[in-house]
């Protein structure tokens, strides 16, 4: 880190981030916000917080309260949904959200080439290596995250098992969460975050259980008996992971690290996939949530890369889709909210952005996402969300979604529609079973440009 960059980081610690706007923005007093600072007990962030005067805190709280306007959020759209927008705007009068929903590659491109077009980047850990070196996002002191001490060890250390466990290959959260500067990341904990973490999950494939029976292996994606009935997500950081796990599970090849393949491994994998595609194995590729739902609901595919809420949506419509619990392990992913560097110039907007990022680790948004099968980085927030949103039946929601228990009754999704039937059990079990069994994480490889080239060749084969 250069001397000037170090000085800038210290200035951010002392004033702009010590305001801890996430707390002030949801109604705490200035002194309460000041006391709540200090997600880290050591380093320049905590000492800077101690130096902040009550007068400064009062001024900063006023800056938060004074912000009236729009926060522009760009992201994939998994969490940029109407219930989230409505909940935040109700909790923060005078602040509106403007969501721009794009594919993962499009979001990355916007972060790199149009940094002034958004305030908050709702991104994912596999995007960090691409986006962070640009300097277009701000390093956030751990003291600015109101529940930093409560982040799940899955996110901060890579394992739910104290002192051990398999973190999985690829861009695991803990490898991309921390920053040493505005352009460099660290695989070990520092006093700065690349984002305030929000959602994470253990992903797999969705399949038509009436047609296929119960399935528990990634190998089904390359099963020739399903020729023309398979779809992949059109994103090499995700779709390639699914394909690699399928090929490996089928015994066709092995990898040293699926999250960072060599050119030789990429060539071998693509040769297999292109042969399969030419033989008609893949019905197509989907880029949006709706496309994945349509592929499955129309019967065009029987198995595909899929997101948890897409499965929940179809289950709510009584469609016979299941979400697999692969014996080889899940594909992990996670992400959170980063703040655009230009926001630093506007202390009031910065405070509002921190309020939004920290709000994600509170009950209502965590509950909205948990009722679609997601987990919050602050795991306790998921339980708190169920208790808030479903006070008369929270034990049932917690039991099914978080603990792996059979549903004691019908469970609704965040849109009020029945989603889970009585007696259903979540595939893979509870949080510890699912998130303690990762095969790999969504990843951006050192050979990413080569991967993109070969992915296009695969699609057009």
C-alpha cells in the first residue's frame, strides 16, 4: 500500500466510517452508533473510533438523517426483489432504492467501466479478483459492520468446524472477504472488508423428481440418457463449476483445483463438454432466473443448474422439482454489498449506503431471503427473520430451513404463496450439514480470459 493510500485509509477509519451509519440510519442515537463501533478490537480502526468526539458523532448522525434521495444498486437480482425494496424504503423514509438487475458478467463490466453509475455493488466473492484491483470500490473497515463479530465462521474462516474442516476449492468467502487496500485483497483477516457480507448458500442442480426419481450426483448432468434435457447457467464462473463437478463425478477426469484450473485441465474439460454438446446433451443455457424456471416448468429440461428460489417457486406451483444434495458436495457461493469509491465524496450518501449494507444483516431482509432457502452471513439473523415474519409459526420455518427438520405444516414464500408442503424435508439437511459439505465455490480463475474464450467455443459448438 502506498503512503498516500495508507493516509486515505486512516482518514476513512477516523471519520467517514466511524459514523457507523448503518446504525444511525435505522434509528439509533448518535452516541449509540458511536458505542456500537468496533467490529475489530485491534488496529487503526478501533483506535480511530476511540478518538471520535461526541460532537463529531452528532454531526455525522445528522448527515445520515439528512440524506433524502436514491441509492442505485446494481446486482444479479437474486436479492434485488420487490419485498426487499419495500422493506428497506419503509424502514428508511426518504431513501429510495433503484435496482439495476443484470447477469453476473454484465454486473462485473458495469463495476469496471461505469463506476459512477451505481452507489452499491451487490456482488459475489467470485467477482472480487476481477473488480477489486480497479479501485472502483471502497475498502470498508470492519468497525463499520455492525454485526461483524457475529459473522459465521463459514464466511470468515471457511469452515463451520472450529480449527478444521474442508473449506472447498475455489473462491471461498474467506479468501475474498478481506482487503489490505483499495486495490488489494487478502486471504487472511485484516481490518478492512471488500464488502459487508449478506447472503450465501449451498447450490446444486434442480431436477424433475417424477421423471427421474431421487438423484444425488452431479454426474446426472452428463448422463447420455438425458440427452437434450439438460441446461447449464450461462456463466463460466458458475456453469463451468457445475460441468466440472459432473465430469469429475462421472469419472471422466480429475482436477487439482476446480476453482483454478490449468490450461491443460480447461482444454480437457472443454473437449469433453464440446463432444457432449455436439451429441445433443444440452438443451440450452440460461442467463436469468425466469429462464431457468421456464426451462424446467415447460418440460424442456429435466435437470439443470438452478437457484434455490427458482426451485421454491416451482414447488409452490406444485411442480415436481427437487433440489439435489449431491454426494460429491455442494457448490458454494456468497456475496454482499460493496460501496462505490465515488460515494466517499458524499458523507451523507456514504452513511446511507452503510445503513443499507448493514440492514441486510437484520431480521426482515434475512427472513425474506431465508424463506427462499438462503442463509445470512450473520446466521442468527436468519432465525430472527423467521421470528419476525412468521411469529406464530417461526419454529416450523426454523426447523425446515435451518435445522433440516420435516415441515410441520405448509410454509409460505416471501410473496405469501405456499411453498413447502407438510412433511417435506430440505434436501441436504440443516445449515451445518449443507454448508459443511462444499465441493467447490463459484470461482474466477487465473486463466479466466482463456476460460471465457473456451466457454464461447463450447456454447457455439
